[in-house]
């Protein structure tokens, strides 16, 4: 189905961060947009305000009439939806055009210049940084992001003039194989989603295949030292980057008084005194990749400097809620051992002399089973660790796999405790903190507004 033939779009799984960005794309084009989601959230409420029709029970009768025309309706579903979902089965039996979110993004990379960011971690921040630099420059862009940009209050940027589209390329379920990038960044390839891939080798092979999809005349920007092999065509240029070496890197890094500045070293044009708008050490490498992508697509040195200085961050990515002399409180989406290591390391660099406490909700039974020792090692950088029950998402429990696996492997000297998420608010009321960090990709973040209120009252 061509985009010009679509009159209505139905989402099976409407409230996901990536799905909602595509919903906004079609809402902005004046189409009938509707869908189902399991639970109401702030995001689904916002989508409803913007004009999307959403219901929260599996019910074929709740599907709007406009979305039952097989000739003009596109159905988009998320892989997290069970195959036996009643509404999905209805559309399958009716021979509707049904596509995964990634297939729709793939179509957009064929009709726009796709600037894609892939990798186990860092892709949301890097893609959001790149989108902000480009959008506020003379180049401009559209963007489909994996998190809510604090600069724009949304995960979607629309341009009436730009042919560029920034896309977060998700490796889950091999979704990024639908894309045809004009240029792509690969940030990291630490094995993840082994419930899908089975082995580390299969995971790395998936990234190799992804590099074959880059269009002739395009570019691969890859983090230096990754274990994967790339397989680019002769018409594709390759650059590498890292913190302190590679085609693109940083020099003269200065971290002081809560600020971070550095020089951006580039084979195109080096730029002195870059100031990070969200001054977190982990963001230096993300910024290098984002600036490389922006520079290769025509952004000027001044536009890049201004874009980085005014970058405000992403919800749930090093998201500071309170930052003063009495208490520091932040939320971070980190849910892979390497992400947690980088997060903990950055916090430790910023607050060398303070007691750092993390409340961590592991995400998925399979991920906990596969990496519990790595989780424990990463969390052991911190002073105190409070573990909540595993957030199951799409999975059924696995016998013997609980948060206690991580708890038992935390290093000696780390103060530790296990609590249910329902008891988190009482725990915060009854304990003292200097730096408190909420970690994970589950639903513990729903408590963050109340936690913020409690801490503000408690520490004046």
C-alpha cells in the first residue's frame, strides 16, 4: 500500500514510545488514526488529545468503522502483541495490509534520506541529539525517536521542507532489517535480546546484515573497537569514532562545576569548546556520533555548537528531577548491564564524594537469567542497591529466575535490600539519601512523580 492510498491507520499496541511517533506522523497528515493498547498511560492520554481514538479492551466492535475498510486502512502492530490477539486476528482474516512498525519506518527510509542510529545502547540519546542539531539548523529534519525529547516535548519531529528523517534503528526482533539507511551510526553491539537471537554470534551477525542495507553513496559511522564485522558495499564510506580516538573523537575534555566542555575532532572540520547541554560524561561519546552525523549532512560549526549547548535531554535518560545541595534525584532507562555500568560510572564521576543509592527494577526474566552476574557487577559500583521484582513485559516467569540472583551476586560492601515496587514510596519516606537513582525500563518510573514530591518535601 502506498502512503497516498491510506485514509485510515489502526495501531494494535498504540501506546509504545515508537508506535506513538508513527501515529503522530499520520495524525499530522489528517488521516483517521485509532488503536488498541493494554493500559492507559500519560502518552495514550496525550495521543487522544491530539486526535487518536484509543480503547483498552480487546474488542473488535470498538474498532472504528473507518478502520474496517480493507482498501484504505493500514494496520500497524508491535511484536510485543500476542499472535492470538482478537483484533489482530480480525485484520489477518480480513486480508488487511498489516505491517510492523519497522516496516513503516522502512518505507520512510525509501522515500526520505534515512539517518538511522543503531546499537545496544546509546541510540535514543544519539538519535535525539542528532535530530535536535539538524532540526534547529538550516538543514532541518523529520524524526522518529525512541524517547520523549525534552526540547520538543514529543518523540516525533515534523518538517514540511526537509528530505531527512532521523530514525532510531531497533535491533529487537531484527526490526532494523526493514530499513534502508542513507547514513547510519552504530553505537554498541553488546549482546542483548538473547530470547530472540539465541546466541551472541547471531546477534552480531544481525548487525553485519544491517550494514549491507546502507544505500550506495551513504555512510557508516561505527564506534571504534566493536566486535561485529561490517559488510558495506563499495559505494559506502566508513568512519569510526570513540571518546578519545578515531576519525571523530574528543580532546581537551573538561568536567567541572557540573559542566562539560571539549573539542570535537573531525576529518571534515574540528570544532573547539563544545558545551554539553546535558552535562553527563556518558553523553560525550553520544554527542560525538550525533555531531558526526549532522556535520556529514551539512550542518555548520556554529549550528552544531548551538545545537549541543541547547540540547535538553530525553525523558528517562539521565533525567534529573531534583538537583541541589541537599538531594540529587534522577531517573534513567538503563536496563542492560553495560548501560547500567555507564550510568553508574557517570554518576560516580559527577558525585565523587556523595553516597549513591540505586533502586533497580530488572526488565525481563530472560535478560535477568542471561546477565544477572553482569548486572550485579555493574550495580556494585554504587554504595546502596535496592532491588525490586522483575518487570515481565511480554514474558512468562521462569522458575528460579528472580531479582535475588542479582542480589546474591552484589559485591561485598554494597548495602543491599529487596523490596516490592508497591513499597518504594514508604521506603523513600523512611530512609535518607544523598544521590538517588531509579534504574530500569519497566513501570517503576510511574512512581517517579510521587517520589519527586516526597523528596522535595523531605529535603525542603
